[in-house]
């Protein structure tokens, strides 16, 4: 029975020590939250991480300006692709109407050498 009493006292001492540690930790967390709220901590963390990311991006951009400018140009082309396509089509339509053939711009009837499409030899023999 003495062994059980000794074991019980040891277990209670461990339990009480653990409870005291937890109580102290909870007290520290409560003090920190009173000092600086959870929302403020999150805002500080986001702000710090954003500054670090911007600093890294600036370093990357200064080391690889051609790559960054290519990416920016590709994004601009992506966003304005419809306007670019319409402009190119309009230019091509203008070129066809003023191609100098005198037939109103019907460039499909004659290839670039002036040969009629029916006269082209397409056989490979």
C-alpha cells in the first residue's frame, strides 16, 4: 500500500506541476493579447510579409530586367488581345483594299507573283 500512496503523491505532484505550467502559459497569452490584439498581430504579420515579398520582387526585377519586361509585355498583350486583333485585321483589310491590283482589293484571285491559282502546278512529279 505504501507503494500506491507514493505513486499517488508523485502523480499528484506531476499533475499540479503541469497545471501550474498551463496556468502560467495562459496568463502570458492573456497578457500578450491585452497588450496587442490578435487582429493587430495578424495585420503586423501581413504587413511584414508583404514588405519582404516586395523587397524580393524588386531584387528579382533588378537582376532580370529583360525577363520582367517580357512578362509585362505578355500581360499587356493578353489583356488587350481583342483590341490588338481588331487593329491588325483593320490594317490587313486596308492593305487589301489598296494592294494596287485595281480590282478593288481582291487579292485572293491572284497570288503574290501574279499567277492565277488555276495555273499553278501543284504536282510533285
